[in-house]
C-alpha cells in the first residue's frame, strides 16, 4: 500500500481547497457592491411644464478601494417639440464601508446641460451623500440626498433612489429615480458589472 508523504498531502489539501476559495471569493464579490460597471437604457423626465424621453448611459470605475470615478450622458427629446436636452456629467465618489455589504457614499460631479435648439449651454455641479447596500446576493439598492447648482440655473435639492436586480455576478437590471420639486427623472436598463 502506497502512503503519500506529508508534502503530497499538503499539496492535495491545497488543491482541494482552491475551488472552495474560488466559490467564497465569487460569493463575496456577488454579495457586495461594485463600483466597476457600465449601463445604458431608457431615460424619461416628467416636469410641471413638459415631459421628455430618450436614452442614457453611465460608467463607473474604481481607482482605489474607497474611490471611484464616474461619468454619464443623457439625451431626451421634449414631447411635442424638436428640442433635445443633453446632460453630461463627470465626477468622483468616495465610498466608506460600514459593513461587508453596505457603504456610506459621497459623490461630487460636474454637470452640463445643452439644448442647441433654444441656445442652452449651462454648466454646474452636483453633490450627493447617502448609502448603498447589497440587500441580498441578487438585490442591491441606494438612497441619496443631493444638491445641484450652477451659474445658469438655480440651485435645487433632490433625492435619488435606485436599485439593481442581479441575474448573475456580471449582469443585472438597474433602475434609478431622481426627484426634485416639480421634476422627476427616471432611468431603467441593463448593467454590466465586473
């Protein structure tokens, strides 16, 4: 009868442990929140004056365990007109873990609004603070309070709620609603996370 050496037993134990380690790492990544993603989809705005709809997209990249950069683009046509409103934004975020699945989140961004048909080209900034959490391995959500201001438009406070249903560790369906006095903006679409 052949006996394996202690060195061989350790190597076999290590090889048997690799799949378990891989599953634990994948579960941890699936359970937490990631700041590496791209998403795109349907966007709409409802205001006291007019409604609009179109498309939008956003990307976020972690540059450090606690910092990420993000940017987005949104293009909507105002109903019953030929006016297209574009919104560009780019910013940086700070995320501070409070548990393994929940972060306190702060984001600051440059904002630009353009509508060539009416000569609008307005620059401004926004700041948001709130919480983002993986509520279950397949569901995450966030709640943010924000403020937006600029030289060409009045400052306004807003709230933002959003979430994502994860189909697997990479693909999910995300939704977001930003609401201020007399202005509600919606987004829904697929997200790819890594």
